[in-house]
């Protein structure tokens, strides 16, 4: 499932893929850091809850 985050540097919307953890589909594992697709700044994943991407 993709989750929506905003870049701290350029405020671009980014979708980060979350891998399901185990049997429970409501628990997801996301990377600790990800790079913005627009400005390539490194962002830190905030603590849950996360907003699913539309």
C-alpha cells in the first residue's frame, strides 16, 4: 500500500510504498528514510498513523 508524505524541503507530495507486516493487513513496514522524487532531499518517515495515498 502507498502512503502519502510531504517533503520537508520542497513540499512536494510523495508516495512511499509500505510492505505488509505478517498476516495482519493493517500493519505496514515503511523505510526509515526516503528521497523526494522532485528535489531528491532525504526525508524521515514520521511515526504512524499514516495517510494512505489516493
